C-alpha cells in the first residue's frame, strides 16, 4: 500500500512553485488591473533600495548623484569681474600740470594718482575751490563742461586720472575795475568725485578772472 504522505508533500512543493513563483522574494507582490485580467506577470510595488557609491545603503529619499566629466566652476565665478571700489580721498594724491595758454585763457590738468595698493575708480567731476595764502576761500565758479561725457575710469595702483581746467585771464563784469581781476590763489582745493575730504594742490598760476570761473571736464 502506497503512503499518501510523500505524495501530499510533493503536491505542496509543486503548488508553491506554480502558484507562488518566487516565494522567497522579500516584499509584497501585487498585480495591476491590466495583469489581473490578462494573466500578465505581477508588478513589484516596492522601489529598489538605493545605495551610496561606497556600497552602503543611502538615506531614505536620497538619490544617486549624477556625475559629470566637466570640472566644477570656481567658487564665486559668475562670469563677471568683482566690483571695483570707488577711489577715496585717502587713496589719492594730486598735483596741477600746466599746459600751453590760449588767447585770454590758461589751461591746466588736475592729476590724481592712486597711491593705494588696490585698483579703484572715479567718475565725474568732483569739486574745486580756490584758497588764498590765509586759507580763506576765494570766489570760485565751477563750470562743468561736456563733452567728454562722464565715464567710469579705472585707476590701478600707481596709475593716474586727469581732469582738464580752463579759466580766463581777461577781466569780466564780475571782476575789480582796477588792479588784479581777483585775489591770487595759493591753493586749489580738490574734492575727488563722490568724496567729501579735499586734497590741497599748490597753485602758482595767477588770478582766475571773471569771478573765479573755472571750466572743468570730467576725469578721464
């Protein structure tokens, strides 16, 4: 008589292989709506476990970073140069450079030199004031002329920027009827653009007629 126990065991093992294929799979297995009606393969609902480059499990919700063959961009390199700071009065020394005279007028340049260790910039005209030997302010009319239009001028360490000056030596309606047209200055006080502290430049170019009017071009 054949024992039923071995036959039953064989049927159970075979049933596991036919009905529950992959019995040892960890995680749930479900069928989508389409596969349940067509008899297609089951779909695994659990996502594969992500791993870090060293083989250890990655933190939950993390993704494997995408590698690139391009080198990383330098920190702070956004494709533009760093902003250059304005030249402050303490960064500069000045002097007057005389030029040839023309009919009834004289010409000179204000020259500002950057004595700091850093590049800076100036833009515009700044201010001027005539001063006598007693440190008294003399009549001064600054006439800002253009062209050239004001432009940002970059001045490296040791570099210079200049501004052209022109004034009359023929008396006008605002001057004295006799003697010198105006008191003679000994200093031209120059304020760099957007600054408040003046620089003292020695003046030995005689009186400035027509009420101390000085035409000034922007620094260039």
